[in-house]
C-alpha cells in the first residue's frame, strides 16, 4: 500500500490491533486493512487503515 503511494503509514487513519474486527481477521500491527463500504447514496467506497498496537 505505502509503495503505491507517496504517503507514510503514519499518514493513514489507524485501527488498533485490539479492535474486535481486527482480531477477527487476524490483523497485526504494521498491517494495512482495506475496508469496503456500500451505501445506497454513495455507492461503494474503499478506505484503508493502518493497524497499530493497542
């Protein structure tokens, strides 16, 4: 993810490794998580989160 953009990991919104969803998918600190949300008005939106210790 970072290689495809000029941003550093600290510039991404974060999610803690103790978050229930992060635990469910096995995300570890240093990982990037892709979140896809669908909405009737906005269609499909993709967001990325950087996993931090928590």
